[in-house]
């Protein structure tokens, strides 16, 4: 179980880290929808930094489990908020995208708790 936890956690952290960098670098495939959802541009950098901190927290959690669990809870909350934002913007077809990030982090958290 421990190997699965490490592998899933590293992959989830890399995936969320990619999302953070994409937002911080203002990749069109990220910021285009944010404009559509009505997310103010002044929020983009803080949101990217929060995702980056969460990804880093997942990695640190491999050695300090409570940090990893806190990071996972924060990332899951972040992407649940993203789903709420998407639904409020009535862009229902975009709901699966935050789930692509939320699910691996939730699985990593569950494996960490089980380990």
C-alpha cells in the first residue's frame, strides 16, 4: 500500500503543480475559461500560488503526513470551489475538468490515511 500511496501522491502533486504553473504563466487554456466564469484577474496569481502550495504540501506530506493531509483537504476544497464557480457560470460542460485534479488528490489522501 505504501508504494501506491507514494506513486499516486507524486503524480497528483505533479498534476496540481502543472495546473498551478499553467495559471501563473497565464496559459490560454486556463485563463480563457476563468474570464468566462467571471473570476477577476486580480485573483489569478493568488489562486495559482495556492495550488502550488498545495502541490508542495502533498510532497512534504510524504515525510510529514499531517501536512500532506492538510494539503489534500485544501486542494479538494479548492477544486470543489472551482466546481461551484463553473456551475454558477452555467458552464456545465466544464465541470469534469476540476474533477481531473480533485480525484487523484482525494485518492492520494485516502491511501495516505490507509497507510
